[in-house]
């Protein structure tokens, strides 16, 4: 479990993203949810509908990851266990 840690920005971003999307789904703010029709608002492109909830979720996930990445930039060390582990002999 080398990847789970308090300074790993990817894991922290996923946890915060799940919490925020659950809160958005429970609260159902007016810019995402249509309370009169009891459904999420949609944007239509070329006869294809995309719920605004998905667009907001994608944007929020990228923003959360970059905020956490740059906040932990000086303390985060990726797992380089498998870097430069070439065999000592050469194939010919």
C-alpha cells in the first residue's frame, strides 16, 4: 500500500471528488438541477444531451487534482521502485 498516504495528491483528489459529487447530488443546486421537472439540467450538442452534472464533475475533478498536486509539490515523492530495473545482461 505505497500509494495510500496523506501526501498523495491522486488519492486525496479522488476522495475529495467523491465527497463533493455526493454533496452536489444530495443538495441539488439550481444551476445543476431543475426542481420543476425533477431531473438534472442538460446541454444538447448535435442531438446528444449531456447532463450538466457530468460537466461540472469533470471540471471539478481536474481543478481539485491540480490544487492538491501543487499544494503537495514540495513534499510528494512518487514511488520509483520500478524505475531503472533493467536486467544486468543484454539480449542479443
